[in-house]
C-alpha cells in the first residue's frame, strides 16, 4: 500500500520515510513513530492499517541519522542494536525529523502522531515541542517520566501502558497521572510491546482495545 519517500529536516538532513495513502479523500494524517527497531515490517503494517482507516500515514526513519535503512528484529541482538542507534542520535535531530514528517503531510488536513515504545516517548515530547499537530497518542513510552515529565502537552493526548510492563512500573504511570491529572491514561493487563504482533508480549485483546480507543481519539480530533 505504501512506499518509501525522502524527507528533508530543517537542518538539511535527508531521511527516509514510509508513506501509505488511503483510497479516496484522506480524513487527515498520522505520523507513526517507530520503536527502537526502525521502520521495519511491523511499523509499515501499522502505517498501512491507519491508511486503511482513511488517513495518510507516514513513518519517518528516525534512525537514519545513525545509519540509513535500519530494520531490526525483536531478538536480543535487535534490542542491543536499537539501543545503540538511539543513543547515537541527539534529541534535537530526532525532533527535527519528526517535524519534517509533520510538514510533509500537513497539506492533507489535520495531523496526529502516534508512537510506540521509544516512539511513545517521542509522541509525548512532540505534543509539547513540535508545531502542526492536533492530537497525540503514546504507547508505553518508557522515558516520559525520566526525560519529559515537565513537557506541557499543547494538544489533546492519550497514553496506553501495560500493567505488567517490567520496564515501566505502575509507579511511573502514577507519576504521570499525578503531574497531569486530566490526561487520559489507559492501562491494560499486558506487558511492554503488547501492540506488536511480532513480539512474544503481543496481547491481542489489549492491542485491539487500545487501537479502538486510538482511532476514536483521532476521529474526534482530526476533523
């Protein structure tokens, strides 16, 4: 359904992005932010799913600043390589790449952002730091508390967390609730990565419920 395109960030850096367009007139656009495994088959499938729901979906390859074309699997080697790539990229560069993706699809209507794992953290950061967004959704963003708890979201945002996520204790989720008591936060009887059907932690009921809530949220705010 989609294809790779090239984006140019404000600092002149060129990166790849997977773009999937819907049949017919778009309802809006959604920036899909990867986990630490790159714009791999799963993330492309996620983008295709949003396109099937009527949105232009674009997944910027934010690891391109470390190495172009990174696509990793969900084994320990993939985890290690993903952490290494993430640590090699300055946050300002990553945010510039996300802004380039937003700018690339703003012509189709309102733009939302959804992110998973590292992308969930970035979606939260984007809600407070980037321009051109109308809604944000974060899935199990593990560094919100440690790095971005003082970032004030400027747009509507919802967050999804697994109740048995060994990397994100419920005490961290409570810190977000305490800091932003009106921010909708949903928890699920699942672990980290419960949305990804290529991971052992995949939990279909939780993934389907979270997607239902996400799509309803975007239908409400990308109009």
